[in-house]
C-alpha cells in the first residue's frame, strides 16, 4: 500500500507517485480481475499477435507494414510510399490527429487503457510476469523491504532476466518494422562487425524498452505522453470517461455490522485506489490527467458492491453530465455528429489510398532545346521523362500521345521500370504542323504497360506561330 493511502485524503493537490519531498512513490497496484479485465486481455492478445506477426505478413509480396526512415521508404498494407507521396502521409497524419481529438472528446481515453502499446505491454506482459514471480501487491512490497536473501536474489534475477528477454524481443520486432525482416536477420546472423550500426540500434532499443517497463512505468503516461496532458483541454462534461457516481456514493463511510447505514453506497474501502496502475483515487473526479480509463477500478468496485448487496455501477463508464443530472447515458446528437466526422475522415483517407497511382511520371521539355520542323510537315519537341515505380514488379513501358495525332520516339533504349525504383529517358514528340493552333499548346502523354494505361502526364508543346 502506498503512502497515499495511509495519510489524510487530499483532493488533487499532489500527484500520487510523488511524495511531499519530491521523491517518487513506487506503486504496487493490486492484481486486477473481473469481466472488463478479461475483455482487455482478449483485446491485448489480438493486438500483440498482430504486432509480432506484422513484419512477417505479406500483402502483394510486400511487408504489410514497413517504416524505413533511413531509406525514406514506407509500405502500408502492400502499398509503397515514396517521398513523392509525402502529401498523402501528411494528410493521413493530420487526419489521425484530428481523429484522436474528436474520438477523445466523445469516447474518452479508450485508446490509453485498451489499445496503447505502453499500457498493453506494461499491464498485460511485464506486470503479469511480476505477479507470477513475486506475487500480488502486498507480497511485492514485502519482498522489496526484505533483506537480500537467496529467495529475493532468485526472484529479482529471474524477473529482470525475463524483462530483458521480452525487451529484446520487442526491440527486434520494432526494428523489423523499420528495416525489414531480411535486414534484421542479417544483423542477427552475421558477425557484429558487419552490422555495427544495426547491432547498436538493437541494443539501444532493448535498453530503452527495459528502462521504460522495468523502472519508468506509469511515468510515461503521467509525465512524458502529451496525449494525457491534452485530455484536460479536449474532455468536457459530455465526454465518456471512467467516473465515480458521487451522487450515489457520497457521503462515503465504512461499513459496520448491526448499524443502520445513513451514508452513501461507497464504503471507503480504497480498493479502487489500490488496483489503479497510476495510483489515483477515481473518486476525486473523472478528468484526472493520470487516469488512463483502464476500467480496473470498475471491476473491483463492482465486486465490492456484490459483496455488500449494493447495485453495480458506482464506478462506471459515464459522462460527468449524466451523473450530475442523474440521467442514463445516451448517444446524443453531438456524439452522432462527431462520429460522422470521424467516419468521413477515415473514408477520405481510404479514398486517397485507393486512388493513389502506382506509377509517377514527370515529363519536362529538355532545357535549351527549341522545336524543330521536319520535311514531312511535322514539328518535334525533345523531352526528358522520369518514371517512378511504386510496385514490386518490373514493368516495360511504352509512351503514346493521347491528346493529339502524332507519334513518340524514345531515344536509345526502351523504357523499363525496375521494381521499387525509377528510370529516366529522353523522347521526341512529333505532331503534324497543321494540328497546332497556337505557338504553345498542351499535350497529354500516356504511359502504357502492355495495353494497360498506368499513368498520364500533361506537358507543353512548342511550335511555330500560326
């Protein structure tokens, strides 16, 4: 039990993980259980499975996800994104930020308690290893206070060895998302001297993950993460949060046998505080920066209410407004409107991905070159072309004029697009002089792979004044 529980109650005048001298208070949260905790476990199992299998899953022969920052190459569900696609990533990032804000305004911090990697790894992996080796909160605290015996050395060594091992696996997984599985295998199997940079990154990631989950823990949520601090700005009385029903629970008081109870339903057992992974008292209000909406306090409170023959829901997911006005929660017009905006955002981004071209073409007139007139009564212009292939297939391509009668002649070799690469070439566009109405006109060039039109580009064509 932490210092917070043995001192007189305070109301939001201090953070639960720091004592009056400014020193950190180490938290020993009670092992959670209950229906919502079981649901959280199922969600975490699904997300962990997706995370660790993600680097090995292929879509169209490509990794499902790859964020190769050094090579500026990104793959999202089998689609390759190059620097030329930065605007799509920027729009996607802005849409994601707006999505998070609107989602939080309506549904609270569901992300933090149920989906955030920090919470999932901390509560569903590292914390459970700790419970398995050292026992529940009272046993952990007793072990930390005990002298260094053989049992303590064995338990601490085993725990931290497993922590380092799990951190190493996580580091390998995250590195696989950055450089790819094939490159990661080279780092692991080749000698250290051959991949010093990669090996250093692997060790660094392992150390960071170990430090976060073995020592820093809930401080990530309460100090580092900007999302937690934003909730004080973006949440309001109509936002869904994990909330204490003070109208029903107050005034709180201990439960005594053979005494008529005049207090509220809260028996002041402090179980909701003891089970909280960030050490807060949810009864101090819903909009506390440290609350991650993990719902552990709901499970423990419901079990206590069952024991004292009181209805469940003293702590529940609700809005502050519904509790103050003693109304049942309902899906309001405001929530419907925000949800509609979220759906539109996701649809717009999905539309950008679907309509995105796999081939980028850039055609520019060769600098310093004027048009030429031929004896056949035609006019020619010389162009430089750059083609970028975002697919995993090699593509031989041909060029055709789409907007005018005429021909295109590629200089030297035929154009062949290497997979995930680019090619450059030079070509002449030849158009009958009689078809040119002005000295400068636009022409449209089609890029074909076989009979399939894969890209189009518009450029200027110069000719004699008519």
